[in-house]
């Protein structure tokens, strides 16, 4: 029987964004071919349609871009902070003006639902540029000494899960502090970074201040290793983060690494369960669980396990999976065939190790890369799915009896990026949060971000902080 509350299709118009058949590298204010002429295709994960052909950066292109950034650094760093701020304010306003176009583009290239790119990603992107524009002429008062100086050229490598937002997290503080940038976007999501290059030109940003190099891992490795790069910022996997740490060891490069996570979402027996269920869903199924700080481990107090799981399964059964451009869609496509294969493999391993799988009933589209919302019960801390980062819409459920046990289980991870606490007792929130070894702890909410607040992790989740006043330090010479 059809529910009277079924949603009618509400597709966003694809016509608001004009994607060219090919794009070059953005070096010294101009789009240019790769030195060796190599190209690659970027594909829409929801349809497997080729969106565009992209120039593929190599080592020679990295060298060109770094030289352009070094040349631009002399004049850019000499500008008064108030002048640099004008450019950042301009970029922020242009992003707001083009937000619908950029949201559709991000959804096409990444696969996430349009309501997430429209309502979460793009407002945060603009907010970061506005926020750091405000800091540009106030660096003397940031707490890092009088007249702090920029470092030089920043080499930045960003992931595919939040392409434009991660770009903003890195470029905004770099420019505000007087550095120039060479940025490599992920090979599966290069389009929004290339559109941002056009935003820079529209804002009149001087040539060479921002350079964009789409490409594969070899381009990122060449950028990190380049001798004229003063600062390395990376968001991505822990394995690549370790490679970067080895590469820069023994150099004077400043490094920020924001890596993997296995966030614990802790629900106590006095928590408001309906609110907690929404927080759990947001914590792990937002962006199909492809979030480094996802609440992928649910720690629920034993006495409310059955009640909470019944409510959670009912809620998951209402999530709508399908066309990411439909404004009603809750669960979009997995970003790539490779990532879907990883999720599928880890889920199969969870079943093989004895965990009990439950998957929401839904029809998966024939084309594209899709995975239905899934949770595992009867999970122990020894299970692979409780230890390894799945980076997909998969939740592992564990139980606890006492607050001390909850803290011990939450901290029993090689990661330390995020955690959540659900309880009505403020004293319990403070007591538990103080014991959690996580860079960000949310209380009675999850996945809430603000440009004024620092973000980063401990242990194998990386080091350094991005966002807020703390995010300035990584781009300043404070010795």
C-alpha cells in the first residue's frame, strides 16, 4: 500500500551549471594544458556519466605552479591585511551569489544529496572566507606575537568527500595570513576546485596567488616533496598522512594533517531518544558516511539498547536513497567504484566475523555506485568493522553499562578525531568529555561545524588544527 505521505520528485535543475567538455590546470591565473598532455575523465557517481575531461598534473606542472606561487608571494605578502581582506570578502560574496550553481556542480561530481551541498557545504564555504577575511588585518592580535609573518608557499592536498569545503578550510586562512597556494583536489572531484579558480579570477585575485592542479597521487607527492613549498596541509587517509610525514621529516616545512577517524557516539540511558536517533542518523549517514569525523561507532547503554535500536531501524527505513539532485533525497551515491568496493569488502568481513547485519530495505538504482544504510549489532571491539574506518553508510553498535566502560571503549581506537555524548545531565557531559581522547566532542548533537571553532584530532587522526583562531597558526611563522 502506498503511503499518503510519499514525496513527489523534486529535482533541482541541472541547467544552472554549465560544465565545459574539458578543463586545464590553473597556473599563474590562466588555464593551461599539462606539460605532458595527459588528461583524465571525471565521472558522476550517481549515473557513471562522464562530466568532463581534465588536464592531469605531473611533476613539471607542480614545479610551474610552485614557481608562480613563489613569484606572487612577494607582492601578496606585502599587501596590508586590510587589502588582502577585500579579496577574501569578494570571494565569499561571489560564492554566495553562485551558491546554487556550485551546489549542483558539487552534487554532480561528488554524488552527495543536493540538500547537503545547498544547505550545509556552500553556506560553510562562504562563512570560512568571511571569517578569515575578518582576521586578515588583525593578525597582531591573534595571540602569536607582534607582526607575525606568513610562511611562503602552501602546498595543499584535499579529499573528495567535501571538495569545496576542504578547499575553503585551507585556502581562506592561507590567503588571510599572506601566503600563496598550490592546491591539488582529489582526482574524483576536481570540478568545484576548477570553478573556484574562475571565482578567483572574477574576484580579481592577483595571478599566481592561487593555483589549482587536478591530478593523481603522484602530483600530490610531488607537491609535498617540492623544496620550495613551506607549508603542507593534507586532509585524507591515515596511510597517505604517514607517507607525507615521512616525506617532510628532516625539512623545515610546517605540516597539518587531518586524517581518518572512528568516532564514538555515546548514548546514555537518560538521553532524549528521539533526539539521539536523529543525531545518530546525522552522525553516520550524512554524506553517505563518507566523513572523517562520522559517528561510526554507536555506544549505547545496555538498558536502552533494544528501545533505541527499534527506533533507529524505523528511522532508517524512512530514509530516501536515490537521485542526489532530488531535493527529497537523504542518501546519495558513493563517490567512486573503488570506494564502493572497499565498503562492500569491509561489510562482508563484518558478517564473516560474526557480527549481525541489518540493512534498510530500499531499491538501488541500476547505474552508479550505491550502498544502502546498514548497521551491525553483536559487535565487539575485536571486530574489524569496529576498528577500521569504513567511510561509508555503515554503523557498528556496541553496548556499555557504566560511564567508565563507555569512555574506555570510546578511547580504544587508533583514531581520535570526534565523539558525541547524549545525556540530559550537564555534569555527565563535562565529566565524560574531559576523559575522551578526541579532538572534537559534541554534546546532544553531532556534525555541527562553525568557522570560528578549531577542528583536528589526536593519535592516527593527525595533528594540527584547522578553523578558528587556531587555524591561523599553521600558516604563520611564530618562532
